[in-house]
């Protein structure tokens, strides 16, 4: 995808083919691009499944960067996965939390050069790692959770700790704003929000919901036990079953 070069939408990373580059660095850049350039939508969003089935990804991303739509965490993950796969990266998506309520979040997992999958979050701008910022794979994550050591894991922040939020102009913003709101033509408003606060709101809600169902949920990463769905690949389904089966 060369949109960053031809100016169709701003600064899109020109991902090198999978075998030529540091996969983690490429995915960190791609994660950061989505945080900076696509508004998270609270209640008005492009429906990613029909969009990807019927239109080129470039057209969707162009409209998103022009603020014609916002995107939910599910859409952000779907578009990041699609962008990565276009250049040969092995990317899957997984949804965690409450399958019947709002307490859920979708993440992307990309296979690294060593064959291990790392979590990337195009909504909250981070990846799975430890306090020293070293990436941690999903298989190591599962093993640490099985040992009751999920507290050693961290969501490692990337890039600016703010992102654009889109919401209905006639409604109060769902999170505190850190910039003046701008009204858009389609009856929406957009403004910047603090990404760390948004992360607390997102994972805090999932954690409180999960704790009500399993007292062994002690840290944020323990919430990954509640895997709702995947992007459908056999490996994704197998990993989801491993996560659901963790007991201490």
C-alpha cells in the first residue's frame, strides 16, 4: 500500500514485505498510524465487515482519515489486520470480554520473525510486553497466566498518548476532552481524548465484568481468558480455546 507516498491519506506506513523488515517495528508504526489518523467512534462507525467485502481498503482508509466515519475497536483491528496481510504479514484478530454487553475489546496478533505472535492494539496504541518493553508472545502470555503471573505483563505504550474521538454532536462527550471539539457535516463532533484514560475506561470495564464471573481474574491480562471470537483462522481458534481453558 503506497498511500503515504502518493498523498491519498497522511503518512501511511509503506510496509516492507514480511521477510525484509523487523516485523515488530513495522507493526508498531502501523499501530501508531491508526491511533493518530483514524477517529475512534463512540456511536457512529463504518461497518467494517461489509466495507471490506465490497470496497478497496484504500478507499475505506481515505474516508476514515477524512473523518467521514469513525471506527470501533473491531473495525480498527479489522483494517489493521487487512493492511498487514496485504504485505504478507500473518495477522489475526481476537475479541475479548463480554459477548453480550459493551465490556469488550478487539486486538490484532501478528506473527514475528521468530514465529511468535505479539498483540498489537490500534485503538489504545500499545503492544503486549513487560516492564522492560520487550515484546511478549501470546504463548508466553498464556503460560504466565497459567502460572498466576499475569501481573508481570504490561501493555507497552506507543506514540502520542492521545487520539481523536468521534461522537454525536448533540450528545455530551463520553470521555473528558483534551482539545476543543469540532463539529462535522454529518452531525458528529470530533475532539482529542487522553489515551491512557481511555485505556483505563476500556480495560477497567472488562476487568470489573470479568471479576464478577471468575475470582481468579486478578490483573488486566487475566481478562484475556474471556475470548469471545476470532477472525476465524484455525490457529486463532486454537489459541482462543487455550485462553478460555486457563484455570488456577
